[in-house]
């Protein structure tokens, strides 16, 4: 893939144009294509790990609060 930046730009542009024309399904499809091409690039390969770390941290912070019985204060 010699120039993924051009493909990402065209997919984002296509999503924008479809959203302006109120074609939600096509806009979602173009957005998914742009995201998948981004993740396929070396720069975007860290995105899944970053998302996993974010959700793990969020889960670790919210679990103790959600498991308190009866709304007790710590």
C-alpha cells in the first residue's frame, strides 16, 4: 500500500459527502473503511492496544464504585 494517506483522505471525504447527502449507511461504510485502512498502517497499529488500555483503566476505576452495596460512601 504505497499511499494509505490518500486512501484515508478519500474515505473520510466520501463519508462526509454521504453524511451531507443524508446517506447514513454509506457514511458509516466509508468511515469503517477509513478506520480499517488507518489501523493497517504502521502508525495506526497502536490504536487497538491504546483502546484496550483505555477500557481496562476505565473498568478498573469504575468497578469498585459500582460494586459498593446500597450506595455506601467509602
